[in-house]
C-alpha cells in the first residue's frame, strides 16, 4: 500500500469520526431510526461472528471452533467477565482439538 493511500484512508477515518460531534445538533434522527440503526449494528455483528466461526481460508473451520464460540456466547450472555469469556472459549476450542474429539 502506498503512503498516499494510507494518508487518504487516515483522513477519511478522521473525517468520519469528526462528523459525529460536528453534526450532532444539525441532524435530527427519529427515535424509530435510532432503534433500527441499533438493531442493524447487532445484526451486522452477529453476521460477522457467524461467518468467522464457520469459515477459515475458504473452507469449513471445524466443530471445535463452533463449540468454543458457543461456550463464549453462553458465558457472555450470562454476563461473565470478558477475560473469562475469552479464556473459556479458547480453552474449549484448544481442548477439543487436542483430544481429537472435534477438529
């Protein structure tokens, strides 16, 4: 990537982050649209989790990853500390791969 492209991406990122505070009082979004955007963000995050769980390098990622993500998801849903969620998910995946139960 050339230096010009890096600077262009940095400027665009900065402009987008700056637009929020600058346009806060100028643009009014209805409560319904705010709710829809919040739901859209959750759906986008869920889609990212689903695709990164199922696929790796264009192929199936294996059942161990599914189990790790499921354990992490349940712990997060039960409001466990973030460190515990990550460690438990990684340990579940690693143990299943180590024992050969799920690859």
